[in-house]
């Protein structure tokens, strides 16, 4: 029998802290499991989870891991660290629903990224809530409920990876997997004051992931800080023969480590950013940008119109037909099992034909060429993660329009083949969360993480 130990009630749930305490034996894996279960129970029905691994199974996993300690030798890199899995990513033994009960199936195998984490000694706690079929950026499009931001005030949690972000921000797990096609790994990070790391498309396997836009999807990481996010990414990154979209990072030879180089910082032209009249959000972002500019090697101003144009293509162009391609058969067979707003977004794919697709693809290539020239002028681009916040009531009033506002500075990233890291940057005077994002070209994760450490100061984070 494993009893909860009160001395662990305030245990910080970070990868670094848990690795240290578990590694030196001051904490057992069973104690970690007990803390997880107690914290989940204390929060009650918060709409974070769609399904949870049974306590007995969690303790069986703990016993399996503790047996490794008894054998001696090096412990696996994520030994005993608890994590959550967005419920469009397969976890063997738990149903995958994509927030649609009629769609649910029982996977026989773990998703590629999940298997790497389990092999590294991590403990999967359960499957988290999401905007249905990962279609949305607000966290309210789910029959399992709409999680509230940990900042309260009825603020949306952000989506589509809503439950994963709240699970990390609330200290229920040390890190979580999300997915990110339009910003689903960054918007929820901003709304909950945590780090959201969106890797380059293909760097992390998407095998075992229910597709949204298969050519754009990627698995993302939520963590409490940059070092934790980087550590988890190092575990899950790598080629996967089961994923036809998998890519390997280029070999960089004998280049100097990015941590030794101050970045050339790209900032939007004056007046180019639209905060929807949210003066508090605009003021905090301006302060972060000003401080980052004083620390950068160089500051370069740039228009951002081409980025926004690319982002508008995701839901206003033929890429919605890619969502339809993945779900058209299910929609035809279960028309009333899909939320009306989700169905409306996906079925807009019928409005585009093959000629539309090629015209959009050709324009996107021009925008990618523009973006490629941008990285010749600067190393990283600093933008707000979201222009403003909304409450769940406000989202219900304008579910499509306000969802697009949340994705204004995130939707273009995968279309333009960028990497990104979203970082918390404090709060507005009235206590709402502010987040900023650093973006760079494909496979620039190390540069983005090191630049975030250098330029986004602890005062901001």
C-alpha cells in the first residue's frame, strides 16, 4: 500500500526538480504518483482530463521504475517524471477521442513521441481535453467541457491543447504533449503562463497523431520553463520510419554553439502590431521588446504583412480542405456527432478546388521566399503570442472571429516552415497573462531557446 506523504504537498513539479529528487533517492516514484493523484482530486471537475490512467496502473508503473533503481546503474533520463498527453495522440491502454466520443478508438501502440518518453522512464498520467479534432485555438470546443485558464476570471485556457497546458500550469504534471498546427502549442501556453515549444515540422514524429492538417501538424511541448522544454524535446526529437513526414535536423559541423552568440533581433515595424485595443497587453509587450532590444546584438525592423497573409491562408484558404480530407468519411457517417462550429470550419474545405489549391500553394512559395530573406537580416523574430485575451463568455458570442484573433501571430508558422517558442512575459495591470513568442527558420530550436534565455529576462518570465 502506498500512502500519500504530506511533506511532498508543495513539491515543485518541474522536470529538473523531479529528476534531482528522484535521482538522489530523496523522493520515490510512488510518492510522485500520490502527489499527482492528490492534486488532480483537489481540483475536482476542471475539464482538464478526458481520461486518466487508473491509480493501480500508475503505481504498477512506479514499481516497474523503482525496480530499475534497485538494479543499480544509470537511471533513464525522465525517470519517474509524470506527463500528460493531448487526446489526439495515441497512448496504448487509453482511448483516443480527439474530443469526439463517436470517433473514439483504442490504439494498440503508443504514438512515436509517447513511446520515446515512456522508454525514457516518464509516467503517462492521462489524456487531456482539446478543441475537437484540434480545430480551434480557444479551448471551448469540446463536449468534455471548457477548461478555464489558471489565471481565473473566466479566461479561456487557449486551444486546441487546452487540457495539456492547464495540467502543466496547475502543477498536475511536470510537462505535457500538445499538437500545434495553427498555434495550439503556443496560445494555451500564453493563456496559462508557461512555456510552449513548437518544433520544426517533422523534427518530432507525428505517428499515432490524429491529423488536423497532416502536412502542417507537429507535436509540441508544454513545460514550466525553457530548460525543461529543451530537455523533453531532446528526448522526443528524431527521425521515425513510421512517419512519412519525419525529417532530421541538418548536421551543423563545427559551428559555434548558439548559446555563445547574441542574436540579431527582428521586431515588427512601428504600428504593425494590432492588439485589438488592449492597451495593457500592448504596453507589456512593448516593455519586453525594449528590454530585449538592449540585450540583442542588433535590432532590425521588419514589416509583418507577408507573415499575416500566410497565416490567413490556413483557415481562409485550401488548407481547410486538408482537414476535410482527414475527416470527410467520419463527417458523412456521423454528421450530428461533431460540434456545429467544428463541422462548419472543416466543411469549408468543400469551397476550394484543385486550381485554388495550386494558386494558394504558389503564393505561399513566394511568401516562403520572402521569409527566407528575412532570416538573412536577423536571427529571431519577437512577436506577441496573442494580441489580447477573451473570456469563455466572450468566445461564445463570436466563436469564429475571436478564435482567429487568438491565432493572428501564430497561424503562419507551420505554413512558412518555422520553429517557435512561446514564453510567459508577466501580466497586464488587471492580472491577465501576457506571452511573447520567438520565431526562427526550420531547425532553429537551439537558437530560439538560448535567445529566449538571453533576451526574455527573469523579470518578464
